[in-house]
C-alpha cells in the first residue's frame, strides 16, 4: 500500500484542528499516618467536610476532621492496603448513596452497593447521607398510627407515623422478631395501595443472620417493599458507622416524594433496635 504525502498532511491537519486542550485541576495529598481505619492526610487544602476521598488500591474514605494542616479521614475499605506516603485525591463529591424505588427488594451495603448477587442497581438518583432537616413550619404533628400488627403494641403503646420508638430488652427476648413482624405486617397496606416502604438496617450482625432475615421477608412476600442495608460484623468500623445514615437517606427520599417510610435500625452489639417512621413531609431521624 502506497502512502501519499498529501494524505498524511491532511490527517495531521485534521487532528490539529480537532485538538482541544483540557486542563484538570486535582487536589492531591499525602498520607502521613494510618491506623485503626483512620488516616491523617497532608495537603488537601480544598477538601470539604464529608467529602469522598480516593486512596490507592480502590479504597475510599470520608473526610471528617478538617484541621489547619491536615485532614482526618475514615477508610471505607481494607486499611491494610494504605501505607504512609501514598497519594490521596479529592473527588469533589460529598458521600452519597443511591435512593429510590430501584432499591426495593435489594440487599445493599452502607454505600448503597448491591451485595445480593442480583446485578447493578439501575438508578441515577443519589442523596447525601447527611442532608438538611425540614424546618419547624414544614413538619406535621404525629396524628396517624403505624400498625405493627402486634395487638399488645397497637392497643397499649401505639406508634405514630413520624415518631421514633426504642425497643429495649435483654438478649434473645424477641426484639428483632418485633421488627421483622412489623415489616411483614405492612403487606396489607402495600396491597391496599397505601404502602409503607421499609428499610431494615443491620449493623454489626453476622452475615448468616442478615441472610436469614432476607429469606424470612422473601417467604412472606415482604421484600417487594423492603430494602436491607447490611453493615455486617466483618465490615470495617466506618462502614458500620455510616450504615444508619445511609438507611435514613433512603427513607428520606420516600418522605420527600410524599410517601411513607419505616426505617428500622437493628445493631448487634451495644444498642437496641429502634423504629423511625415518616409521614408526608416528615423528618426521619
């Protein structure tokens, strides 16, 4: 094949005409110290509070302490991969999780990533895990009950929509059973066209326990309107820390779209399960 000089010239000229110089500014820092899933970084002058930071080996972190010369960040991955002297980049994004109807029926981790083997979650909607609260004028009084389906609770200590409720008890007294039964008993509301979307946040539990909860909800057809957020005992401490925030953000999305949501936090170790329900225009905490 013979190449002609004019053809080469025209190709080079076209490439020069189409060339666009693009400059990308990045805020880059250096890891000074790392331990117990916490890293101290020098040089991130433009870092924002709760900003997602990119570490090497695909590990991400959240900037929490913004000091004069350094930034303290918690690591959301394998901290053993991060060493002193490594480069850290700002992503420019505040830590967010996917929200919306696409999460119904799914099991996700504290970052909203699917862990149930059912493929990717197809949604473009995201919400910061720490959002603003509605002001006092926007809030409504607690006037509508949330039926748990347990007669003793509904008759003696009814739970209102928009109210928080703590479940206190010793080990093996059925605290989690109340939570699971309440989710299952929302099926009647779902079939009646007035659904209460449920988010079950499992914190520090065994993976086998979370699997058992999912199978129970599937057995009774409750996963159709439920999302499970799992930060298991094998996950890093920062993942367990942000799990309640992630579940709350998912529930607030239903609140802001004029729908009802029930968020249940079920930590394994030192705390007790708790309800957090939402009415229309209601803050979930």
